[in-house]
């Protein structure tokens, strides 16, 4: 499972306006999870998956997320 492969997880409020009811999260994984991007995109109904650059854009409720392979 992907969650078991998380090496580091940072969850924080926006630095520019910490009063917003929004959280940001940055996860670092111990393995390359980019092969799972198309499946995550299909399951969550993302906006777009760019296979060449391995970037996944997601729209979850009223917020958007970007998942990038580094």
C-alpha cells in the first residue's frame, strides 16, 4: 500500500494566511510511486495526467492538488 511507503509527511497551514481552513501536505516516499499515478488519477477523477513529465493534477472537492515525481 502506498501509505506504508511514506518516509516523511509534512502537514501545515498556508504560510501567507494561516487563518484559512486549508491544509497543505507534502509527502516523501521511500520508493518511486509514479507508476501508480494513472490509477490514482482514474480512481479520484483527476483533471489531467501528463505521462511524459509524470505530473498528476487532481481536483478534490473545492481544492486542487499537484503530484510530481522528483
